[in-house]
């Protein structure tokens, strides 16, 4: 049992380090920034769940386009989209609440 836990911990650490390295790439940063601002814009029009879904679908369609015509589908690009959208929600919801306060 201890060997399995140690192996799982090691695999998780390796994945975390790889993810951290990948998310520093210029392309992944662009995905995070675009998703952040798209989420902020979508929050001005739609409620949070719909705004998040819309931005997620836009990112997914972009990755499907890359799969068909570009460099291929990238899990790390989608992770960047997710991180950017989550930050957009975390920062955007309080701002909208302040702006829309009666």
C-alpha cells in the first residue's frame, strides 16, 4: 500500500511540475489572458455560469479548429483557458457587484 501511495505522489509531483512549465509558454499565457478578458466581457452580458460556459466553448472550438487545421488539440491550452476564465470570474464577479450596486 505504501508503494502505491508513494508512486501516486511522485506521479502527481511530476505532472504538477510539467504543468507549471507548460503554462509559462507564451501561447499558454495568451490563452489565459484572452480567456480572462473574454470572461470579464461575458459577465457584463450573462450570468456567471453562462459566461463561463460561453468562454469555455469558444476555447474548445478554437482547439477543435487547431486539431483540424493547425498544430493539434492541446490539453495545456485548454488548461490555460480554464485558469484565465476562473480568474475572470474571481475578479469580475465582485467588480460587477460593486458597479451594479443600487
